[in-house]
């Protein structure tokens, strides 16, 4: 638990080292700022808050684990397979253990590090000189820190269930053996923090645009509250399911109404609206700049504090096909691709869908073409070639071994107008909360309250925006339609891993990952660059899932230091 305690000198060393242009930060070496300096100068105080923004992550959290800045949680779900170091995601093969955490190795430590930063700030800011000279600015910074602390705890409970609630800095004489709080107490703490943050903001901070884009707002707090209450109400936290007990259960009788109310409160602000789209290009471009439905985001741009100016951290380099100069690290799975509906709103296996397995990429719904790079798609003004022998995007491509092992690359978030390794997209954000999520949160909560008409209204807002026919289903079919819209609308935005777990969709979580190989073959089945294009199904990863995998294990070093209770099944 010693990692939770963050000293002020350590923090200043971190946020000075990332570079700032303000003159006040150039007057002393990075390790020379005292506590008195920080809490006497609004610019230094603000930088302390900016450092803590790293708890929201950018394209991944990169402090102790280099790779997580270039890949994300999508590879631990059926969305994608991490081609370069697949063993990082040990949970997908039920291999994760307290002393073998893979991709998740530093999550506990990192989130508590930033929680410690927030605790230190919130314990010192009241009564400080800067709070007397800049009371309005300090109130906003306090609100931001409360949100950031709540964000950290929300992420922790999504991984681990109930965790220790620590809201004061540790002192050297303190007992570091802190027990875990119940899941329900953690949810209550997060909601309280967010409500207090909302009350601290002045009314005009409902949204934050222009020079303030990317900073926490009233709406960002409301969006996180909506998500936390929806997750808490879900099947995983029902006492009748396994695992159960105080570390996992949420028992409030009003849980679905609370989730619905939180979502509707944000909707009723009327501060956001869906971006209209008429085609896949419109939808793809929607993710390249701020817009009317983006509630909260991290700008991936060097002008924003603490975001690295590093071409290799951008999705264009990390995710583009190898033939376009990319690494193609997170390969969308064929499992996921085949979940996309047809343009007529039917699943590919439904009667009347008009799906043709020999022409499987034709007449799919709009988001398929905006989100996925596939064989024959046009990307950066060229046709993608995943076929052997010699295809520009196949394993025959020169350079690093970054071909698409599943037969697909990501398209969402990629800016086709820039030159990889030479340019950055001008102001592309990474979405942390969008209006479609809030509509879908509300639809799901209303479904569970038995208000199917209201649920259909809001899920249809999301489906209708991309040209799908009106959803008229009811009962379990309506819930499946709501789940589908979450799956496709929030693709690669960090939701799927948590959604499958809170729904307890074990079948999906344990499903083997499959891909497609493309070959040009002659009449005898031999590879021939002039031959006929043939698709071959391949198994990419043999996955498995156990009940224990609904949560991560507490890292062994934390158990040894504190003696806290380990999670079920580990």
C-alpha cells in the first residue's frame, strides 16, 4: 500500500518533467518547488491537477507499462486480438493469477498513485494561499480532482470489486494494512464524490469547449455517475450470482431507477445532440474532431498538458495496416465482424438478411465500413491486400511482422489525410463519454424497469442515426438489440470488456478467436498471384473463461503488504 502515498516532491518532478511553457515553471529546477510554491501559485496548482488527469488514460496508461499506451482493453474482449504480444492478455485464456497479471500488472498501483495525488491535493488546498487569492479557479480545480478521484475508484471496482476507500494522504506512521470496502460502499463513495464535484462547478461549466476542451465538466461528472450506477445495477452485482458477497454485491431496491434517473438528468440538460451522418465517411470523420455529442474526451494533441507528442503513440501508427506504414497491433476479430448486422437490420443468420458468405462484406450496416479495414476495402486511396502471396498487407509485406493475423485492421479513429510518422491529426480526441452511451444507459435501465416503450425510443435514436430500420422488438429480444447497439456504437471505446462481464455473458467471454486468411490459388490450390481469391477460416486463439475471471485477482504484492482479502477463485 506504500504506492498509495504520493509525496509532493515526487508529483512536482513528474509534472515539470513533461514540459510546460509558462514562465513561472521555468524559474526553478524541476525538483526545487516546495509545497508553499505549489499552493501559492495558481499555475503550479493547476499543473498538479493536470498530472492527475493521467488517471483517465489517453490511448492507454503509460507509466510503468510501455505497451499500454499503444493498445487497450479491447484486446481482452471479443473486439480484438493483440497481434504483437498476445500473452499480455492472460485473462482471455484463464491464465491470469495474482503473480502473473500480464497487461493488468500495474493497474492497481497506477490508479492508487493518482488517487494519492488527488488525496494530497484535496487535503491541502482549503486554506492555502492560492485558495484565498483565486477562490473561483480553486473551486473548479477541486471539482476536477473529485471527479478524477471518483474516476480512479470507478476503474478499480470495475476490475476488482470492492477496494479500500482511501480519501486522505497516508502518513509514515499510518497502518498500511487497509481492508477492502464493500462494492456498494465504493459505489456510494463515487456517487457522493461526483455530486460534490457538480456542486463545486459554476453553472457555466456544464460543458467546456475551446481552450478548456478536454477538462472535466458538470456533464462529465453526470456521465460517469450514469455509468457507475448502470454497472452497479447489472447482473454481475446481483447477490444471486456467483461470485457474491459484500465485495461484489449491490443490493439497493431502487438500483435501476437510480441508473435511469442519472442518465435522464444528463439527457435533460439538452447540452448535447447526435451528429447526423449520411454515410460511413461521415461516421468515421465524427471521431477525428470535437463535436456536439462528445461529453468528455482526452485530446491527443501536444497542446494539451501531459499528452505525449509522439507519433508512435497515435492510433494511425499503432493500428493502420502494415501496407500503409502502420503496426496493425489490435486486430478486430472475425467473431466481432460477423456480429455486424446487414444494412436491412437483420443478423447475417436471420432469414431474409440476404447475407452471402461468398461476398460477406457487401450490404453490411454503416458502422462496419466506418470501423473496420478488411480485404478489398479502400484505405488511404488504395485497395487493401490481405492475400497471399505478396499482398501489401499480408505476412509477405516487408518490414516488421505486423500483418493482420485475424484478416482485419482498425479503421475507427484513423485519420486518412495525414502522413504516418510525419504528421499528427490536428485535434482528434479519444472519447471518454459520448451522448449515445447515455442514451443506451437510459434504454437499458428503462428496459429493466419494464418501460419498453421508453427503452425502444432511446435505442432507436442510436440505431436510426446510422440508418438502421426501427427496432420494434420486445422482451429479451429488445435487450439483445440494446446490447447490440452498445457493442457497435461504442466499439473500441473501452466498454466491451466491462459490458460482457457485467452482463455475465460467459459464452462470449470464452469464445475462441477466429480470423480469416486470404489466398490467391491456382486450379490445384497452390498459391498464385494471378489465381482466384479464396477465404480460409482460421483459429487465432483458443480462449477460455472461468467464474473467477469476472474479476481480476488482487496483485500478490498488495496481498502480501496489506493482508487484504483476495478475490473469489484466486
